[in-house]
C-alpha cells in the first residue's frame, strides 16, 4: 500500500494523483489529507505532495512517471 499525503485544492497534489492513475497505482494508494492530523500537518505542510510506501520510504515532489516507477519498483 502507498500513501499520498496531500490537501484539497493543491494543484501539485492533483498532478501527483494523475501520475498515480497513469501508472495504474491509484487502486493501491490511499490519500491522507494533512489537515486531518496534526502530525501530518507538521511533517508535510510545505512538502506536499509526498508519496510514502509501507517501509516508510518517501518520494517528495517534484516527481515524474519515471521517478514514480523507480520508487514503486522497490515497493512491490
């Protein structure tokens, strides 16, 4: 499972989600709005969107489809 840390109205977050859809990863990605948790807000306030895998590795924005595929190759 992947986690995309985002917030509503963030155009970069929308771009990141579109890349996840293009890569066929949307179904195995949960979205967590950083405004829903104080710890997430503190950690990701100026860094979103951030994709995290189950091991805790993170892929911060900016990333493209190739970056996303490399990152998820280790998360499968």
